[in-house]
């Protein structure tokens, strides 16, 4: 797949870019958030006392055991679910209902089957009245090219592989440039090379729009450390934020070589130790 950056593919050279994230005011704040689900078999406490602040321009990754409530946290943040208890703020103000400033890349692609790839990608721009048709299509085409999908603009969902659908799904959210982008295991169905190329694209987008705030769920700890300024480790259900690990690996990040950074292994082990304890059944707390 062709990508825009010339050293895509893993050259040893660091990117020749000067970029430092500028971290601003809190954008997302959860304070003591619980979420309980009721079903025929009783109550499931999915989240218990979630405290988390994510500031403008930050990239926070989230890891945790399967079923610990990672997706539920994102659903609460975007407003698809209300907290059962606790408080939620967006840019310092209490927030309820679906937040249209937040873009959400879910695990399922949800592409419109009756729209072509480019029509799916420009949909978010269209409903927000951004640009005219040809401007929207230019923006869409540029992003599709950057994920190796040029030539597929007029294809329909059923004509794409799972990995291609997921790339369209990601581009569809990136296209309208939301203030906050939430991604729920977005690279799951992708092969290792495509995954690296998309990690690189996210790092490039951060540099192009440093005010964008990211939350990124992954089960891949190396990915969590590669991308994050901080990595939040969640406890086993009921989900809490067990630990937030700072990831001081510097910027700009070259996703192709960052795993050779002298601190990478230490950070990986630190996150892994927290996660392993949760998978073993917690630390007794
Ligand atoms: N809509 C729902 N109704 C009932 N239970 C749910 C619902 N959504 C999630 N859960 C439960 O809440 C817990 C956390 O789910 P989820 O957030 O999907 O976890 P994760 O994304 O970490 O795998 C799980 O036990 C799951 O079964
Ligand atoms: Mg999930």
C-alpha cells in the first residue's frame, strides 16, 4: 500500500519534523463515573468510579482486560450511554447527550452500504455543511490515498475486504476533523504493515492538527506505548482506572523505530505488570 511519507517502511532515520505536542486545558473529564447495566440476569456493574481527565492535544491510550469496560467508557464519553452516577464534563462544562464535537471510530465499521466509499467518507463533512462538493471530495480523496485506497472511491462496502472497510471507517471520521477522536481497537482486522502505516498516519495528523485530542483503545501494549503520551490501564470488571502510565518517549514519534528506544521496554513491562495483575484477578484491592 502506498503512503504519503517517503520513509514509510521503516527507515532508521527519524522523521525530519519538528513537533512537540502542546497540551491545553481539559477537554474530557470523568469524575466518579459508574455505569450499571440491567438485564434479566441482574445487574452488571461495568464501570465503578472512573476518574479521568484528557486535555486538548493529548493522545491517551487505554488498555485493560477483555470485558473491563473500555468500550463502555468511550460510549459514555461520546454520549451514547449516560453515566449511572458521577459527573462528565466537556471543556469544563457538564455534558449530556451525544456530543457532536467527538468523532468515534467503533470496532464495527457501520459504513452505509448504499453509499460509495467517497460518499461515506464525505458524509460527515456534508451533514456539517463543510465545503462544497468538490472540496469535500478532494479532502476525502487525499485521505483515502494516505491509507492506500486510491482507486476505490467508487466502490461499495460489499466490494471491500474487512481491512479496507476499517480503513474507510477511520478516514470517514478523520475527514471532518472533530475536536476529539475516540478509536476503539481500530486496527484490529488489519495486517501488521497496514497497522504500522496507520499508526504513522495518526502521528502525522497530530502534527498537522496539534489541537486534536485522541483516546485510543487497543489490546496491543506495544501500540499503546508507541502512540500514547499516557497509557491508562483499566482494572478487571468493574472497570476502574488502575494506573495512568506516562510515556515520555518524545516527539515526533517514528512508529517504525520507536520500539528500539531505550525506554520502550521498561514502559512496556510497567504497563504489562499492571495488566497481568488484573488478568490474574487483581491485587486484592
Ligand atoms: N448494552 C449492554 N448491556 C448489558 N451489558 C453490557 C452492555 N454493554 C456492555 N455490557 C457489559 O459491560 C461490561 C463491559 O463491556 P465493554 O465495555 O464492552 O468491555 P471491553 O470493551 O473492555 O471489552 C461487560 O461485562 C459487558 O458484557
Ligand atoms: Mg470493547
